[in-house]
């Protein structure tokens, strides 16, 4: 079925959810690639109240029922914490709307899974940083998410994408792709293959810290990009973390690290001119400051020490995944030109090299704010 066909029962789904207002429209909303999102607007007499209706992509998330269990556990816990500190739970966390029979999701007559959230008013999300403060606010918001969830037992959550950031497992997949060489591309990327082999221990460092009990298992977001933060439309302050589909047990240093990999790189993720690729120490410092402020002392000393390692790990893992996909015939990441995944791998490799050049400085910055 096409995406349009999968969404054909949106009005049936809308009627399944319990909300007091009268809906007057339900139109496509936003530019997300995975789920299908619709903005539900209610009539003026209901103060123009809005909701978000979403069809969950069960091709990507194979178990939407467990996914919604995670979302409910996390949002219920966040509501408690926000109320405890006198915050506004209607704006500072996602609020799932229940169906008439009390469920957090609805399965329609053609098998599509739907959910509904209250719309967060007077807020914006950004695809690109407008200025350094946006990146700082992103750090505060994701740090606050980590801090508020610190008391939650992460083992209660289900892995919505198994082994998503299991870097040693990703390394095994990479070696299998090199060995199989189904497209005959390995001979042309020997240098890149050797780069990741030479960094195998780096990619085991954080996982070993967890295994040895030096850092705890945490509730992690696993998609810590700027556009997963709602900012207050008037003040620009981070209000709320959204897109909780990948919330799973994981390492706080990986949530931090992925933000740095994506947000503190001076070039685009697929930049072909590698001279443009570097780690901005200014942006790194801004994010460290915001993230640790947001955490509010929830991270252990060892987790804080490992923050730069998290950034390096996530950049290596991502680059290795791009190279793996290149070797396997570009079946996972969408490409728009020949060797697109190889170009992406090159930017990550270059970013790792620059992190290594600036390693002492990165550690000094973390030390300064801990």
C-alpha cells in the first residue's frame, strides 16, 4: 500500500480518540519522513484548540504497541516530575490523548496504527540553528530530559529498534559487509575500511564502561537533533523534547555525542569538500554548557568524563554505518547521487580526525563545566 492508502482511514482514527472539542480540519503537517502527521484544528468556539494525529510507521517500528507503552511510561513520569517542580506539564512534555476505550493508540480497519497528542501552543521547531543560542537551548532541553528521567528504571523500556546504538554489533555488521562485498566496492575503499578497523577499540570504549558497571544504563532519546525540540515562540527557550519513538535504554554519552556529531560539525553531513569539515569548539562548548546545566547534576562523574568519547563514538558509528551501506549497495540510507553514502562516510571520518586533533581541548571544556 502507498502512504496515502495507509492514511486513508485518518477520519476513522480521529473519531476513535476522546477529546471534548469539535474538529473542523485534519490536514498534513510538518516534513517528517517516517510517520505521517496531521494537524487537527477544532472550531473557533473551542478556542481553536489543536491536536496532532499521527500514523505510526510500522515498517520502521515493528512493534508500535510496545513503542506506545514506552511513550506512556516516559510521558507519565515526566508529567510527575514537571508538576513536582511547579512547571507546566501541558507544554513541557508530550501529552498522549486516549481513545474512547482508554488506549494510547488506535488500530484502524486496514491495520494502520494511530496516536494523538495535544498540540504544544506558541512553540516552534527548527531544522537549522539560527544562532548559537538555539544550539545552547537544544543542549539544555536534552540535558533536562536526561536529568528528569535519571530516577526512572530504564530496564522497563522496550528496545523499539534493537541494537540501534550497539556499536560493537554495528562493527560486526560492517566486517560482514566487507567480507561479503556483494557490490565489489571493497577494493576501492581499503583506506576507509582500515580507518574503522584502526578505531575498533574506540568504538568499544563506552560499551565496555557500561559492561564494567562504570556508567549506568539510562533512558535515552536516541535522536537528539535540533528539530526534536520545541522552542517557545516568544522567548526562543527550549520547552519540550518531542519524537519519543526511539526512547530506549541506552547511554547518556551517546545522546550527547550524537548532538555534537550533527550540530557542531562546520559542514553538511554529505559535504564533498572535506576542507570544510571540522569540529567547532565554540559550538561544542555551548552545547556542553547547556547540556550539563539541563542535567542538573544527574550525571555521574564518569559519565561527564566520557562525554567527548560519546561524541567520537557516535561519529565513528555513523561513518561506519554509511560505509557499510555503501558496501551493501545503498539499501538503508536514501542516496541522491553516486557514492553518496561514501561521501557521508568521508565527512564522518574527517570529523573524527578533527576531534582527535582537538581532543585535549574538548576534555578541558568538559572539565570546565562539570
